């Protein structure tokens, strides 16, 4: 393989993912600004509901990631039958997670939102925040079904090396979302002014648009994607045959679910310092999430490429290129840090909120930006370890660390000290240095280099 070809291959896979996720996050940013113009309470309400849905999204991602390891390796091996069995397993996994997710949000939504409203709110109305969050959450539940189906198709296509179709489907959904957000939040062109409910309806419409595009387009060109041809001739799966895949994937599912839950609990810990903290974090997350798609996409691309190498038993090539891509991703993130620091003073001014919340948002952006290179490196470490099926290691490495170290640290400092929330946030970010050191040693030792589909 030529010197630069691995970078080109990674970027070929990652750039469409960056564009798709970047566009999606750009729309989320526009949504955020639109809702933010309605007042701090409504902005905070959507932020809290979004934090809860984030846990569901990561649960789906985690549920599909374990089987996805096998998909990438089966594709690298040229095993169509194995690939299709994994696809059917994904369908059952997403169906189960979606039913559970809807049930949890319907039964416990009010209680979950209330956990974020315990801190002193200053001038914020906790009752209005709760009411707005609940109305947003209940409408958004409808969109969980198309979201889950889209993830099955998008992930399966990417594991074949096709990331353009998911990107273009995402672009369609973004156009639908941004247009109808404008119509329904503000009541333009004869549409009712629904404010927070309008934002939720527009997002649900976008989810369905994305699902229809990716499914119809894929099956219209099914000859091109022969691994998916006749995939629905049955949905029956052999649990006995799939059990090794399920067992291997469970640590990834629990990892993503618990990690996302840890992030939600971290936000709840920070909210002990006041409701305005959630609003400040919302501002920071809106812009930081627009740029962190770079290292997230690079991590996914590296996982797929390494999986294909391992499935083809190209072990030395996998080890050499994993190391290159770690440093390459970290270097890309240095540029992102500079962009965010420049934007940190400008972006918070776009929100209709108090100077205190704008200042919190500014400093949350700066602190998050400073750790972007570290997070980029860490993301590639994680996906490299996972590509070889080292799911128990990644479980300990990621979610166990989050709960044992990050959450414990945040809770202790927020509950029992008078430290400002920004100082607590900085300490929690610094804790990830431990993960990078441990992960780098594991990757360099090559503990992840395994061909799963010939075992």
C-alpha cells in the first residue's frame, strides 16, 4: 500500500460521514438557535430532552456496533451469507431497543427531566422548562422508529465501504428539518406557531424523510449492493448461531448505553451548580458538536478499515496503519481547536439569554476545544481496539471509566465543594488523559489484532 493511500482511504470513508453528521449537527445548531430565540427556559427544555434521547441514540449505536464488527469482517472476507445473517440480527436488535426506549420515555419521562431541575434556577422557571421538555419529548418519540431503521441501513452500507448514500439521505433530512423548523416554530407561510412542539414535529418529519431515501435508493440499486440482495427472504435467525455475535456485542452495547448515561448524569451533576449551567452547556454543545464530527467519523472509518484488514488476515498492515491514523486524526483536531476558540466569543451572542449564561457557554467552548486533539486520538484508539472484537476491554476503557472516574469526580466536586462549575468541568476533562495512556499501550501491544470470522 502506498504511503498516502491509507489516509485517502480513511478520508474517503470519513468525509461523507463528516458531511452527513456535520449537516445534521448544523441543523441541530440552527434548531438550537431558533428555539433559543424563544427564551432560556425553552432552550433548556429542548437541551434536557435531547440529553435523554442521546442515551437512546447511543444504545442503538452500541447495539448495532457489535454485529457491525462482524459485518465489516464478513465483507472483507467476501462472505455474503454471513453478512446477511448479521443484517437480520441488526433488525431484531433495533426493534427491541426501540420498543424499550419508547416505553421508558412514556412512563418515566417526567421523572427523568425533573432530575435536571434540582439546582437553584436563578431567574429560570423550572415549571415552564418541565412543561416544554415534556411536550417536545412526547412528539419526538414518533421519530425513534425511522431513526432506528435508518441506522441499520446506514451502518450496513458503510461496512461495505459505501458512505455516500447515508450522507445524501442525511442531506435530504436536513433540508426537510430546517425548512419545517422555520415554518412550525415561528408559524410562517400559513403554518401554526408551535414553538417547541414545532421543532419536534419538524425533526420527526426529517427522520422519516431520511429513512425513505436510504431504503428506496438502496433497493433501487440492489444489483450494486449484492450483499443486501434478497436479504428479506427471511427474518428468521438462529440464536445458537448468532450467540457468539451477541455475546461479543453485549459489552459494546452496555458500553455505549452506560457511556451515554454517564454523559447524561455528568450534565445532571453540573446542574447542581444551577439551572443556568445546562443553558451554558447547551450553547457549548451546539457548536462543539458541529466540529467533533471530524474525529467521530475518523474513528468510525478507522474501525471499518481495520476490520477489513483483520478479516483478510492482513495483521501487520492493520497495526502499521492504525498507528498512522491515530496521529493523523489528532493533528486534524488541532485545527478544530483553533476554530472553536475563535468562535467562542462570537457564537454565544446569538442566543436570547443572559450575559451570565453566554459567559458560561464561552468558557465551556474554550475548555472543550482545548481537549479536541486528545479526544480525536482517544476516539481512534477506541475504534481500533473494538475492530478486533476486544469489546470487554473497550467496555472497561470507556463506560466503566466514565462512571468510576468522571461521574464520581464530577458528583463529589459539585456536591461537596464550592468550586466553580467551570473548574469542575476542566478537572473532569483532564481525567481522560488516563484513558489515552492506557489505550495507547494496549494498541501498541497489538492485543486487538484478531480475525473473528475464521475462529
